[in-house]
């Protein structure tokens, strides 16, 4: 999970061709070497430790919990904030429908390039830039409001003003009923997101290094605030 604090670049890479039609079988996501992912992840952590939430990628158990919590089998438009080297991205693509689309927003150009090289799926667009600009990137790629936004960016290490802008941007792009799922080592994300989306549901994935808290918000009707889950 590579993670935005400010925008560096707005480069995007479309992996494959146009989105697959509903009847088509999606391309199988490329299975990159786990060791290649771990080396790239460690290099990214050493270069930008405040922007990367962990020294190693998420575990398969963590990936499965995120797929379930986000309801990815039913989603048609998905946004991932901080895909890093792409372990979670590949898990999401495996779970998603043939006509779904995934926009992965990554601050690190190195992670973006690694991800673009590994992912061979026409449903994926990799965008280099800040999560604050999620609405701009959805418009840029002509994608509708997302059914779910999934975030691994470490809200605990970014400036508070940036964290607040990201939480506000996510709340703004979600339609009523849309979900925001954040997996975090620390609970700071709730401090910034709850004012916009209400109280989240929470779970804990112990089979991950480090163990991660998983928060899930569901956006209520327009103008509504309060407990969501």
C-alpha cells in the first residue's frame, strides 16, 4: 500500500484495452512473483516510510477480508487508494465482475510503474497522483460514482489537513449506499472520516503482519449523518 500525502504526478496507465463486456471472461490478473512484490514494497518503504503503511504487502487473509467487507462481487466501479505493489489489486480483480472497473490511485511513481507492469487486466486503470483528487480522476477516466472505495493509505502519518481533505473527497464521490473500506494499523482514519460518513463498523485481521483494523462506512441518504455500517 503506497500512500498519498500530496500530489506528485497525474500520470495514468490503462492496463489492457477497453473494459471487457459483461459476457466476456476477464483476463486473469498477472501473478507477479511474491518475492518481486516484497522487494519492491521494501524499497518503497525505505524511500518513503511515512507514505507506506507496512514493510511487507498484505496477507491473503487480509485480502479476503477486504473483498468480503467491500462486497466486491457486486461492485461495478471500484477505487483503490494506495495499491502499492498490487497484491490487494490482484485479489480485488479476481473477485470483481467481468464488466466492473478498478481505478487504482498511487502516489509513488515507482509503485505505479511496478503495478502497471504486473497487471494485465483490461478492467484496471492505474493513476499516479493524490487521493485528494479522486473526483478528478474518475472524471478523467469517464468512470461513474464508485460503489466502493478501498484505502490502505496510513492516515496516522499524513498531515491532518491532508487526511481531512482525503476523507471529504471520498465522502463526496460515494453515492448513497456506497462503501468506504479502510485497513489501518492505527484508528486515526475514523477521526477524519466519521464526521463525513458517520460511525463505521470495525473488525480486526490478526493474520497479517502487522495485524490490521478494518473500518467500513456506508454512505447514507443525501445529507444524512450518523451511524453507518
